[in-house]
C-alpha cells in the first residue's frame, strides 16, 4: 500500500457514531474515553483540547485564514471520531505487539502535519492561538505514524488494483474522471480506486474494533 494513500486518511475519514454510544452528562475537559468509562488502567482519555487542536489543524488545510474563533460542532464531532478511530487502531496494534514507527517515519508524519497547516510559521501561529504546544503536535505525529505503519502492514494486498478492476470502474462511470480517455486516466483512476478501497476497509475495521471496545463519548457536539 502506498504511504500516500494512508497519509491523509484520518483527515477525511468520518465515522458514524453507533446508536448505542453512551452520551452521559458532560464532564468539562474530557471528550471521550476509549477502553473504559472512566480514567483507569487501559483507558485512553481524549481531551476536548485534543479535539479542538485536531479540528483547527484540519481547518487550516481548507482555508487561507488562520483558524481561530469558535469551531462548528460538525467539525469538532468529525475530529473526535477521527481521534477515536486512531486510538482504536493504535490499541489493536499494541495488542498485536506491532513494531513502533522509526524516528524517520515520525518525522515524515510531523512534516506532513506542518505542510497541511500551511508551513512551519503558520503552524506555530495556530498553536499559539489555540494555546497548544509543539509537543502536542509531536504526539499526534507519533500516533499517526504508528497507525499508518500498522495499516500498511495489514492492508497491503487490499490496495493492489488490477487492470480488470480499473476497466470495470471506468466503464461504470462512477468516478470523477468520466468523459476522459481511458488510457489517459488509467493510473490516476487506479490510485483513486485504491483510496476508496482503503477507506472502506479501515472504516469496517474501526467499526469492528469499536463494537468490541468500550467507548464512552462525553462531548455533546452534533455531527
């Protein structure tokens, strides 16, 4: 699987919260618990500040303006689901004793975050406006590099797209390249199909992990 396919996955993957998700009384500071219903061994607490930072970094890649001020509930809800997905996969990687990413892989992920934010200076400005630190970005980079390596190791075959698959999708016209010559778009269409397959497989995987893991959502953002 190409690393490019997984690099932006968790910036675009929005997962539907199951109807059974618990939404108890709001506790200030905590957005969700993964692996339990309260702080404790084996439970990961996702802070509201974590979610806000994720949302601002995502927004930074979509607008030329510095992402300050109030954030839409839908963006915060999507950011929370992205973090929950990352945490679930990281916990599964821990369970299977997956190899940790190298310093170089973490540095590459850190550089991708910086690039999406609009460069080093803009990232620094975003962190300053959000009251966040560079160490928080480093933590995001470490987790994403870990998840990325685990996905590449376990979903390698699913994104190998044959010529027959490309032809079948091209003929269906259910893709963004309709009316362009087949051979002109063959390779870009192959990459597009691989990205769709990857998103589908990861979404299913997270749904399975979530079905067997206690996830307590506390934040009341509406998707």
